[in-house]
C-alpha cells in the first residue's frame, strides 16, 4: 500500500551534489571547475548575472507594497453604539456582529469617535480610542 512513509524517488531522479573546492585529491581543487581568471571565476558574482537573467529580472513587473500578517481593526463609531445598545448591555465583538455593525467577530474591533457616549454599556474584548476611554471612566 502506498503511504507517506514508503514513498521513494525513482532511480536516477536524484544525483549527489558536486562538492567543489575541497582540495586537489577530490578532483575539483585548484580552480574548482571555474577555469582561469575572468569575472565568472571570481567570487561574489551572482549566478543570475552570469546566466544573463539579470535583464529579464529587471524587466518583469513586480507587485509593490507590503501586506501585514496582523488583521486591521474593524471600526465602530460611538454613534452606532448609542443607537444600537441600551444601558447595561454588553458590547463585545459577538454582540456587534449580531447587530450587523461588524463583518467578522474573529477580527479585532476598535471603537472610535468624538461624539458623546450616552449609553452606559459594558465593553469587553474591544479596543477603543483615548477619547472613548476617557468618557467611560468619567
């Protein structure tokens, strides 16, 4: 039966790597199969430059920018909380998701806004701006 522990490469599919520059007795000493002099014989020359792939590499279009592994915060405004929650209710990612204020309960949530918080709700599992924190503590 074929399974992961008994899969082998077919005969002749792999060959040992040529070990170069390990003394004359190895058969690849002295010039280490690079020949005499010239740019190709020196160290520090990239293989791409030697193979003529540098131009091709420069011409290919590259996608720019950077994508972070950390998910972005889902933003909820204070006015949305004022209109959707009552006094004493719990504001958490799950409750915000149930009320359709965010798209995903698993991603982080942040509460922003410069409006006045009129509802005395409990906040759990959400980040908030300094102005919102100040309103809750007051």
